[in-house]
C-alpha cells in the first residue's frame, strides 16, 4: 500500500482505535505487545460456520486455554462488542491462513479470503495478566529480557467437542517462590485471560521433558529461588484447529493480536455491558 | 412412580449426587434452594441444534444475564463437565416445555420430549452470589422472609444474536447503603452467577415503574437506610427463548434448578479443569 509506515515506538501512546487504523491502512505490520496499554488484546480464530458450534462448545469446556471474548455473526467481519469500528479482515497486522490442516499463507489482510460462511471467534490473551503481574511488582522474565514467552506441549488432556480436542499448550514464567501465591491470586482475577496457573513446579508432572527446549517461543533463565509456573496458553486453540484439519481456518500470527476497545480489567468483555 | 417421596428438609444434608438421585427416581419434586450447599445450581435451556449457535452467541454477548456454565453434545443428555452422572432428561425436578413460543407442559421428566437434535445449555444462577452475600453478613431480604426474589422487566437492551434479543430481566435486593460496595465486590467475584449489580437506586432509570409490583416473584420491603440494588436475572434467557418462538424449547421451572457437582466458588465450572 502507498502508506507511510510507522514503527512500534511511534504507536506507544496511540489508542486502540489509532493502532487498528494504522494496521488497517497497512502502515503498521508489527507485533502488538505493549501497545494500547490497558486494552484487551485477543487471539483470533476464524472458521466456517458448520464447525462453529462445536468450536464454541470446545472453548466452553476448556475455558482456561480458550476464553471466548467475542463472537461475530456468520459472514460479518464486524465485532461490535469488542470495538465499534472493527473489521476483522484488515485490523490484525498479520494472519495465518490454514487449509486442510496445513499452513497455506501468512498475510496482512484477509479480504480476499473472507466468505459468507465464516465466523470469527476472539479469545483472551496472556498480555492481560502479564500487565497485572508487572504492576504488582512480580517479574516477568521474557518481557524483561526481550524474548518471546516459552510455550510447551503438555500432557494435560483437553475436554473434547466434535473434532476438536488434544492436549493443552502451556506457557512458563519463572516466579520467585515468595511471590507465587500473589501471582496465583492476581491471574485468577482474569478469567478472560487464562486465569490462575494450571501447574507449578516439576515440568515432568505435566509431561514437559526439558524447560530449556520450548516447543514455541524462547527458553528463559530460571534463577535461584524461582519456581517455574505454568499457565494455559492461547496457542492451544490454534493447535486444536490445525489438528482438526478444517478446509479453511484463519488465525492471527503469534504476537500480532487484535486490539479491542474493551478495558483489560473490565468485568465483562462486552462494550455495551460496561 | 412407585417411590417413597422425600421432603426438602429430608435432603438438607444430601450431596449433589444424592439430590439428583432423589429427583431422578421421582422421590423429590420440589425446589432446590438451600440444597447441596456449596454446589453450583444452574438454569436450563434445551433447544434444537439449528438455533444453538445463535443462542450461544447471544449468551456470549450478554454474559451477565446469561452466563454459560455447561453445553451438552447434540442429542446427548449427559453433561459430564458439570457432573459425571447427569442425565438432563430426569435430573431436574420440574421442567417447562414451550412450543412455538407458548408454554405447552410442565413435567417432571422430559424423556419423551428428548430428540437427537437437542442441545442442552446450562446457565449460572443467583443462588451462588446470594450464598456469598449471606456469608459476608449482608442481608438477603427475600430469603429472610421466605419469599421469591422480585424480578422486573427492565428497559436495558440486550445485544442481539440471530432471532434472540430483547430487554434484560433484573432481580432486586434491598441492601443497606453502607454495605453496597461490599455487595458489589462480592458478587463481582462470581461471573458465572450474574456478577456485579447492573444498576443501583432509582428504578425509573432502568425502566421499572413500581418496585412493589414485580413482574415475577414477590415484592419485598425496602427498609430505612436500604437502597434497591439490581442484578441481571436468569429469567432473561427464558424470556428471550420464549419471544424467539422456537418450535420446541425446554427450561427448568423457576426454583427447580439443575444441581452440579462443581463447587460454586470454583475458578471454572468445568469439573476436569479443577
């Protein structure tokens, strides 16, 4: 597009609407960590309507990895409960298009992919509770060190629905032992963002062989006095969708989230209920 | 049925499974207030699959009146995430069967109505936060006086989905002015049970003409120093289903709830995630 491009630092004080506008125009194509502070950021899953009921059942049965924060009408790219002007075809900086269970394209606009039978599901993301941990003075290692959060396939079975099922993906953050109960209490306040930890301590207990070799993201240092703490991860629904082998399914690219107008600490994720 | 009948007081110390068993056998046909203390009780909506996606979208968009706590597979009367042995055809003491938007029958068993295309949706209920208010020493007038909670049609518009929409039904509880912020804080902790109040004070602001004439339930006294406080009500989805004029839809009868094995203060309403 013939648009002046903007950088992540140019957008640090921009509102949610301003960031979405920069993304929509093609001026910004980067990740959204740290942008539109205080606003809810969302994982994205777009799939054909005939799979949507089972996918919503799957999310309801697995609320910690798959907290639903918005669902569009079939064929409608708007998400008015998350933001008045959202057009899901253009308002995410980078999308992944999957066909028959395999990555087909990574694109910055899905207008050409959009179809009358598609349903958008927005899911909460860990940025929300990470911000709350940091505000409480609890260190978040991967942010401090400029890395991606380490993510691992666990052996925790998901509750299946239709063709959707498998095992939970978890993130790991090393937390000082004396701040673990505070970290639990804080993250539990955000059921729309994975809630309280799924497990604490020994990685073998949830089927993780080696914390220094994450399945996605970067390994982070666990210092003396720190304990690995595991939270349900938004990569879970992406993996489950991939394994389901849908003819078409579209997600955001990691780190390139949908930014909503909803406050991340609002009681509900519905604009009109606030 | 040829079963010895049991009374509400016979069941006061019974577990959730024991109460469901008494209901299933036909021995107990009464209301469930105060039974299986500490367990989640649920509103019930059973509808044909072709309406289920829109109904789940409707609930997602209106989480305070319609908090989804369980969804069954199509045609399957089990709800394993709420209780291992639940059979939704027999485990509620009284059901209302609606046909084409009108009450058709009130029955104690829906085995004859069950069909392969039906989907069960369980929704949270106000018993959960009322118990928490009482534990905190906040009076709940209708319980103290042995009445039903007063319920009112408000003018608060719901966010529509498909054929589902309308206005919110609210409950009213008079709360001493100096305990309102505590009541807000406590009920907000239960998003699966209507959450924090929707409105406080003047009934006219939410379209209620006369607090002494509830649309359902009983009027309760508002004493000196007390303020009327309004919460979203589980009658909302029942009303919305009725107005939608579905060919068939089944709900519980007021006060005759589904009792789950899930603790009412659990982080999620999913047995296997706890």
